[in-house]
C-alpha cells in the first residue's frame, strides 16, 4: 500500500535509501482495471456492440475518470511526494493521482486477489456506467449522426430558422436537414438545446 502511494519524485529525492515507488504497480493496475471493467460491461451490457463496448471502457479507464474516482477517496492527500512535487501541486495533478489510483488497484490485487479488487473497482465503475448511459441517451445529435453515417453520401445539417425573445430569455428554433429534406424540428433556450430537440424529433420519426 505504501509503495502504491509513493511517487517516483520521492524516491529520487532519497536515492541512497532505494525506496520503491509506484510505476511498476501502475503498470499492473492498468491491466487489472481493464480486465475487470471489460468483464463487467461484457456481462452487464449485452445490448452493446463491440464498438460501443470499446467506447464505454475507454471512458471508464481514462485519466479523467480515474482522477474523479481517486478524488472520491481523497487519494491525493495520501500521496508520498518530494517536497518540490508537493509544493508544485502534485497531490492535485490528474496524471499523478490517476496513476496512483491504478497502483492502488495493483496493491489490492497482489494482497488479496481478484475478488477484493473487483469489489473495489466496481464501487466507482458501476455508478459511472449508469451516468454514461444517461448522457448517451440524452445526446440525440451523436445518435443521429451515427445512424446517418451508416449510409455514405448522406449529409446532415442543422439550420437555425427562428430566434426570438430578449437576451436573458432567448428562444431558438432549429431544423435538422438530411440532404435537402427536413427530418426534424426543435426549440430551446440555446442553439445547442434546439439542435438536440430537433435530432430527438428526427430519431422519433425514424422509429428510434
């Protein structure tokens, strides 16, 4: 556990003591994290094709997500850093903290095996998967784009057709065109919201 939270800067600061640091553990933790996440989403997301499984896994094991997971257990507070690295904000740096999170996974795996490390990882991953699903379901533009891309040569375009109201309470109306045909129309308080609503209507009309 101590090795998992020890950064290379601390070891280099104390060369004579031959202190172990977390880079090798990070290597193993990355692999353990990937297999646990892959196994879970393969089993629990049977409706997702291979491409979507790959996207989902990438979103769960990326530095940004690992940094958020690490903040949930205040991992940065426990990192053993050199004086210089700590002074420069190393305990809050996403790259350092996310690497330590992977090293921690390896430490749990080495000490206890696959069951406790799976339990540990899923504490963070399962809520993140639900959140991913909610975001995905609300992103009608991306869904529509993916459907249209299956037919090469088809062109999707969003056209602002109306704008009304004072600056603090604007209302926008957008049409989504497939080639020259209007396939959806939506309104909202921003252009982005109107585009999403137009895409949603298009998906409904297409039977999705």
